[in-house]
């Protein structure tokens, strides 16, 4: 028995399912989850001492690789002054100023402690600002586990094929309207049917929770136009894309501005953190400036702030990092196409910037329906073949892969040899 197997058996006695986030349990792909002990650069090491080339990167934030030395040193130094105050600090101002300077169309920022909290708070703010209750989300887009977002959500909910969530009341669900991703006609129909009742449209500008799904030409622009016409708040969930696809995130990369933007993961350099921000006229409705209540004891936590500030400052000062990330991911994309072509399986590769995913399908994967119709049995076998060869992919066909700056051409070549071996077997 491996150490991971021993730890999993032990964990299940005191932790539901043996894990603290469902997708980690490997239920979708089968087998026993690996328990990690340490990581450095592009590599993670499990409890048995095995090394893995990492394509999860803590689900996105490790853009510069694990244990990036300036971030680690900053955390160590800041922790000597206390790990929490419950009072404001100058560092929170510096963090907000840095985010505002990097992200287009963001005038003000409120720090929170997770991406879920950021999305939940942004929706509440949109409702308070507009005086309306209903909102539109897209099938397969995951905005955290707040009740209102768990209707036709992607990510872990899709992984476990959970269609209705016990504990989420019909009263909450009735205000959540859903449309297929990339289907602007469906959005226009919902808007017409609910005229004057919609507070917000929330969307992952590049979806990462049904694999990597790229917005079709005109889709985001169409949402922007609808929101302007109808007085609806457009929310971009940039928990994955923020500061990853460009210094200014998806807004900058795709050239479409949102009214509110949610962040997480990256802005904490791996620490638990999130934020939401946007236009001043909307953000000033948040308490204590306005009457839309939101609070958090650990919001603006000094350790999370210094980790995120150090990470964002590095990215802002070195924009060449984004060019290198794109080049590495494109190299991986071309190599995957060549290696997968040697097998007899249909496949689709979706990629934008340093986000990429493989779907075993014979048709384009453009939304949740097409992602779900792919042959996920093939993916599970593919996943385990690569895992056995020291390549760590997300343990679900419904998750995007993330590339880090620490990944080398040699790492990618090793990955591609593993892919070729997997498809030939």
C-alpha cells in the first residue's frame, strides 16, 4: 500500500469523502487521490516521494511556479509582524492601487477571502445597485458554491453529475436563469422574457470549468451590448483568467469591459484570497459607503496581501512572462496535436493563452453540452496513463489545464512522450 492510500483511508474517518474539496477525491477518474508533500517550480512531490510535472498549478495561481522565492520570502518576513490584525493596513491600499493600475475598467476593489465569496458579493452588489433580483449564468460555468450559482454549474458539480443540489431551495433557484455558453440568441430570449427584472449577467470570459472553452467571436461583445441597452450589470468571473491571460486579465486580452470583475487565486499568490471590483458608481454601494452589506474578518489579511502583491508586481513589471507563457502553451498545443494524432481516438484541443484542455470528441467543444458529450472514459484512461508516467493533470475532464512560467521545453517534451505512449496503448 502506498503512503497516499494509507493517508486517504485515514482521512475518510474524519473528513467527508477524505478530501476538503470534492474533485480531489478522484471519483470521476477512479483510483486513490495523491497526497502532496511539497512542490517547487513546475514539479510536485507526493507523500511517497514521486515527482510530477504539474499542469494544475493549484488550479491557476502558481503562474510563476511553486514556491516562487520572492513570494516565499515576502510571506516569511510579513508573518513576523503577525498573521492577522482585523484592522486596516497600508498594504491593502497598495494592493488595491496595483490592481486598479493593471485591470482596465476597475476603479475600486474590495478584498475578500475566496473566489466564491467574490462572486457571491458581486451578485449581491449588482442586485442592490439595480434593485432587481434575477440574473443569467451559463451552463457549465462555475462561480463558486454559493447557492444561487449551483444551478447547472460546471467543475465539480459536472464532474459528479449532480443536477440538483440538496440544500439549495427553489426560492433561490427561481431567480437563476441559465443559457448555453456562446449562445447569444438564448440570452436575448431570456432578457426579453424577463424584461426589467435582470440585475446581472455573470460569465467566465474564458470558461475553465468545463475544460477550456473559448468565447465565440461576438459572444462577449453581444453580452456587453445587451447589458448596456437593458441596464444590466455585466460581471466577468476572472477567478481563473484574472492576471493570467494578460496583466489586465481577460478584459485586456479580449478587449471587452465588464461592469464588475471577480478575482481569486492569482491575487493571493496561492494564499486563500479573492476580490471584486469595478466601476466606482457601482462599488460605492458597498457598505460602509452604501447599504449593500459585505464584510469579512480576514479580508485584506496581511499574509495573503503580501503574497499577492509580490506576485502581481512581478507580473506587472515583467510583461514578457505572458509572451513566454503563450509560446510554451502553443508549443504544448502543437505537440499534443501531433502525439494524439498517432492514436485512433477523436480529439479536440482548446487553448487560449496559458489555459488548455483536451477533449476526446469528434466535434467542436464550445459549451457544456458538447463538453459533456465527449468520451470521458477515454479521458480517465488518458489521465491515469499520464499520472503513472509522472504527469499530473486535473482529475476531471471538466477542468482546464494551467501552464506555469517554471515549465520548461524539456518538461513539455517529457509530457508529450507520455501522451504518445498513452494513446498508443
